[in-house]
């Protein structure tokens, strides 16, 4: 059974920091991407940051570059998202994602379709 267990969401003041974690298990892909998407009320789900298991390449959405940092354990089955300088517009439900297509990490992280596994999501609220 595939499990993506997320933790670390919550409420923070603008300018503050949060760290999300996702522990993924039970899948058998050799080449995959793991990362984070978010969905704000009334908006489409969007890719935030993803990392490739094969070469460690990383994608960041323009809106989070310089503020968010993705990292992982050596096995790339646990991924972290350090979110600094948070803004009210970062408020959303953040979902962990795993996809085993082997495509480039940017292609995976900029599409909301075709991903293999999703976590249930955790709320991040940034108060102004």
C-alpha cells in the first residue's frame, strides 16, 4: 500500500516560516519525482517544488523561488519543504505528490494531471 504521510502545516504570521514533511512508502518506481503542490480556495492546484530521484534536479515555481527550499533524505522517500518569508498568498492546502513517469522534474511539477500518488494535504495559513 502506497502511503504519503504529510506533516508540518499550520498557522503563521506573514514573514514567518514553516517546514512541511512528506514520508512516502510502498511504491516501486525506479525513477520518480516527489514534491509539493498547493491549492488555494477558488484556484487551481499548482506545483510548488519537486525533486527528481534520479539526478536530484529540482524545480521551484517562480512564486516561491528564493523563499522555499526542498530537500530530501538520501533515498528520496522523505521530502521536506522549508518555507521562509511566508506571505498571505501562500495560504493553501499543500499536497505531497509522487509520479513515476521518469519525465523531467519541471514537466512533472508544472502539470497537475497524470500524477500517480497524492497525499491528503495539510493546511498552511499565513496571516497578514
